[in-house]
């Protein structure tokens, strides 16, 4: 499936594979679990996602989450979402 594979540097090999050739969707999967389900992302959504990543500041320049943001994330995790 993989046309492209990418990994986060120095974080234990968290890698995804991104495919192509399917009309209207971009298939994405965990490269360490190729037998698991593939996430089919609509092409327009994938393009917007990549544009957002390009516009983000480098990781070391992102401000730390506020107390409110941390509380929200904790709430989402407790709900399983």
C-alpha cells in the first residue's frame, strides 16, 4: 500500500504509511500494524490537513497548553474520545 512512509523522529518509531491510487480518498495506516484497518481520508480533508501542518510553527515553538486546554483533553480521554 505504501507510496510514502513517514516517522516521527526519536519517538519510538511511530510511523504511518500513506498510499494513493484510490479515487477520492487517501489511505493511511500504521506501518507497524499493516494487518489492521486502513483509515480512508477524503482527499480534500487530507489536503487541508497537510496545509495546516505546513502552517504550524515548529514543535519547539508551540506554546504549552493552557490549564483549560489540559482539562479539556483530560475530559475527552476520560470519555474515550
